[in-house]
């Protein structure tokens, strides 16, 4: 897929000094499995736990997505949609190996990298543009390197901000690049559904659509007073995002004080079995990262977002620093049980470990590369 919108080098220099890439690997876990086993190429593949263990889908190849299979879907539902799908148990250590290589490759382009999860990151490549490198060329170079050196495909969004570049990369999937010219942010967003905008979940989108606000352009046309009345303290920032305005800088903090993983559900759920399975899966990911980095943590956290977008964390302190999946899962599950109340519907769940000790056998802080999305 070629870039859908192009910004010239001169346009970037004249209109806005920032050039932010959002790079997101396509169906990462499933793609790694297809790469390791060529017999799976072109077949519907899902990564996740078994039906017997009340597993959920952690990743689905695009062949599987054609059947309506999505991440966080109960495995039983996925198998009903596509009985011939190939299910593979997660191999998080293997995915971490690839993630580390990907982040190393990103750092080969620029030191200004903000990893967001195992398979995505923001890159500030403003200096490349300033030295006469067109934005679309930078995106293509990155895609070519990922494909030639790792055998994976990646989608890239390029814009003057993090939020717009993220939306652009989503629209480019799979294996695409979308470049939004400076000054075109609001026009680019205008025709997109309100659900595409950060901070607008399924319930909020439903409410807005019922009020006749179907696109981001419709939303952007509302007054500051309307935003304040509907979204409270977050109204001003949400209005800015709907206008394509996002001045957030990349987080380049080098010292990792926590490791965490989270997932947004395809559909809100109050099912305790689904929530417990998600906590178990996320705890395993965090454990793998701690072990791979040779570190332990003393504080276990869970992060929960309700259907009304209320978000909060709960945490507990362990007697000793730990990195085992069993201990993390046990502590996180206890925290979760206290929050599973009748009528509560969840749209996001996360597990993390903080209070990180120095790496085992080392006085150096763990590398930023390959980190999981932090709380």
C-alpha cells in the first residue's frame, strides 16, 4: 500500500517543525508464528489460550480477521466464527526477541523513540526532514528495513503529532503508510467516525451518534462549552484533539520504574471468567519482560477502565521482589476480584509491576527498548 497523503519536505519545514512517526507491526504475534512456520502463511492464525482454559485471542492474523475474529475475543467465539483457524499458544519470550530487534532497528533511525508496547512506537524524525529527507521516504525506508531484516510488515503513520500519526497508521493497516501534511490535520480527521478519536470509547461514540454527531468533523464543530458540559475536565483536551491539535512530546525517559501490559477489549464485558483470563495472560507478559531484563518488582498493579471511561488503578506490595508469572497473577487476581461488581462493564484491563530493583547482576537500569506500555 502506498501513502494515501503526501507531505513534501518544504511543506514540513515551512509549516511545522515536528515530524512524528507512529510505527505499528501488523498482527504481531500471529505474524511471528507465520514467519517461524511457513506452512501457516496465508492461513487464518490466532494466538491465545485454549477453550478449556477459557482462553482469549491475543492476536489474529489478517486471514483470521476476515472472519470477524479480533483481539480479546473469547477463544470459543473465535473458533465458532472460523472452525478451521489454527490456534497457537502464546510464546511471549519469542515475541520479546523480535520486539527487541524492532526497537533496535527504530533506534538505528533516531534516538527519539517512545515505545508504546512490544509492537509499536513513536519516532521523532524531524531532524531527517530538516536535512532534506521527505517524510514519505522515511516511512518507506523504515518499512523496507523491517521487511528485509526481520521478515515482518509494519504500518506507519506520519504527522505533526502523536495522536494524528497513530490514527494514520491505523488507517494504513495492513502494510501501509499514510502521511498527513501539516495544516491538513483537521481535514484529515473530519470524515472519520468519532470512534477513531482517542478518548472516545464505544459507549461514548454511541451517545454522540444518537445526538447526531457521527464524525470527528461533527465533533470538532461543537463549542468549548459543549465539550465542557459533556466531558468535564477532559473536554478542552478532547476538543483540541478533534481539531488535530496535540502538542505532547515523546516520553524519552530512559529509566524504567515499571513494566506493564494492557489491552482494550473489542466489546465491553463484565464476564469474570474473561477478565480473569485477561489478567492471567497480561501477567505472563509482564513476567516474561521482567525475566528477560533480569529484574524483579515489589508492587503489583492492575489498571481498569469502565465503559463510562472512568479509569483507575489498584495495587498491592509484595513481601519480596518477584518476577514469576504465578506470583504476579495471584496478586493481580486478588485485586481484580475486589472490583468485579454486578453491573460493572470493563473496556480495558492492564497488569503491571513497579518498585523495580536493579537488574540482577548489574547496576545498570533496564533498557527502554522493548518495554511494554506503562501505566
